[in-house]
């Protein structure tokens, strides 16, 4: 199991919430055992997660009971959750009592209430088997009602957590603060590593622009900071000095490519303050980390995703599936490691399927390798269109437009390129100027102005929402 040794951390502070309520590891284990006593082993649990003590205690209880957990955003809508319910038929649901779901009274009965959370049992009993290694179901796209989930095993999570603890040197003196949702693989990874290492977690529900976030940050002497590119864009606007007022041991960034200017700025601040700065690359399918780079030690490699984590290995392959052994040639990035998932699920029938992947992940990212063995993402395999015979890299177009200070998102097919852009307070963007920037004739693309580009709960551009706009 993942948390079988939490007792050894005993009287250390495990979590502190926004109300300054602090629980030791013993306290957290007691709460988890109370929840655990009301469920059967190998149950399928819907956990509507949030950054709270009750949510975390439930997660620990379900892991230690050998249950299969589907982590779901607590902001999910009735229709989306009902759709997931019909496809997976969970045994139990653990959620905040404030969540009012129209169908729960019909299909679920309340078993216990603990704090602000309730354990609901499904009245509809259906027997189905689940693979003995399966632990976790996480959405691939961030779409709240998407039934496609990544299936992760106990071994996947344990191996990846161990590797991360080793290279970040996380120990019981560490204190982090949540900036990401627990149902997001990177956010969950931070929680897993800190619990296993006996470190403390400040459970925050505020944003970086909220004064209460920084009050918690300083009061609880947070000494490591983790975020996605959007997190650091906000930090840049409000001032990096807020972060470095504390003695920060390390900073990590994952969840997509970050602006190089921001990377350089954080690097300079980190060098001055003695803070280690790591850029990491991963996917939910890899539990989720695959590589990292210590920017302080390799500032000349800031465009790189680094090298694979311990026990993992990268390779590149061409469009025929052959391995590319030469450096500086582009191919699909392939990852090999014990943290690679066991396959996808779309409903409860898929939960009993054996491992379909066998430790090899086709990332879908196009990459190059330099002579020092560092890897560089250059595009997304599935983010290409062939427009009038020309092969167009949509990620590259977005980078080109961003270099002209235009926030844009590109979609399309072989018939038409669609460019969405965030107008903000700027004057109307000229299609002629866009054409010059991307070197594509005006007749070959459609330009759509939005006040802001839609984001998913992980603060990444939601291409699914943009697709819906196109289809309407």
C-alpha cells in the first residue's frame, strides 16, 4: 500500500487548514480509520475532492482499504456526475455536505457525517470485478464529465512518489501549500510525496491574488512552492518578492511549457536566494512525472525538459515506429518506466482489464535530444493539420503569436485553421498582421475574438470548450 507507514510520523503536523486547524499524522490516521470502518475493501469510490482535511482523510482511508478511487472535481455539475455514475456505478461517494446533487437522494443513502463531509452508499448494488492492482482513476482531459480515465496502480503511484522524494530531497521539515486541485495529477502527486515523507501540507482553497493565501503562506512558514505556468504568470504580476520573503528550499513547475522570460526571472531570483528551481515534465499516464531539470545547475538548458527520472528512460521514434538514435532529430517521445499506467477506462467494464500498456508510454509529444542527452519538446504529434498541402504545427503557431504579445489558441482541420485570441483591453487585432506573423494567407484561416481564452480547472487552455464554440 501507499500509506501503510504513516504512523511512524506520529506527532508531526500533517495538515493545517484555512481555519488554522492542525492535525498530526496520528489525528489524520484516526479520522481515516473512522471513515474506513464504514466501507468494504476493494470498493469503487467517487471522491469529490477539495483541499480540505476531510477530503484528504477520506483519500487516505480509501487507499489503505485497497479501494479504487475516482478523483472528481468538487465543482462538477449534476448532469456530468450523473453521467459518470451511470457508467461506473460506484459503491460509495465521499463529498462535502454543501454539495447538493439532485439525484443523490434517489440513488444514495447517507452512512456517516464527519466534519463537513458525508459518506454516501449506492443503493443500487451491482457486482463487478476490478483488477487487483488498480488504485486510481483520473480524468485525462480535465473535462468534468469525461468518462475516459487513466487507470493507475499502487505500484505506479508508489514508484513515482519515491523517485520524486529522492530528487527533490523531500523530508519531514518540508512544508508546502496547495495551489492546485487534488483531482489534478500534479496536485495529487505533491500531496502523496509530502504525506509519505512526513512533511506538512497547508490546505489552501484561495488563489494567489487573495491576501489570505499569503497570510497562510507566511504564518505557516511554507518552504517549497509548486505550480503550473498559469501560477507563475500570476506570481509575476503580483511580484516574485511575495514568494521569496520566506526561506524557500525549492520551487517546481510542471503542467506545460512556461514562458522563457518567466523561467529566467525565477532562475535569477532563485540563485540569489539559494532556492533550487526545478522544471518537470509529465503526463497523468505517467503517475505523473517523467523527467526533471535543476535549472540552477543547467541554466543553458532552460528550454529543456531535462532527463528522465531515476528508473525511467526516454527514447525517440519516427513515424514508422523505428527508434531514432541520432541527436537533434525530431521524433515522438516515448517513455519507459514502472510508473506508466495500465490503460484507459470508459466504464466499469474496463476496470477488470489487465495491464494493456506494459511500462511503455507513447507521449504524443514531438521532441529532440541534444548531445548531452537532454530532451526538448518541439510540438504535439496530434496538434498538426495539413492545410492545403502544408503541414501546420498548431503549437508552433501559438508560440509565434505569443511572441507578438497575442494570447491565442489554434484549432482546425485540413480544411480550415481557426485562431482564437484574447482581446482584453487591446484594439481589434488585424487579420493582415496575423497573416504576416504566421506566414499563412488570410483566406486560409478564421480569426475569432474572445474577451478571455477559456481555461479548464488546471488553468490550461480548454480546447474542448473552444471546439464546442466552433460546433455551435
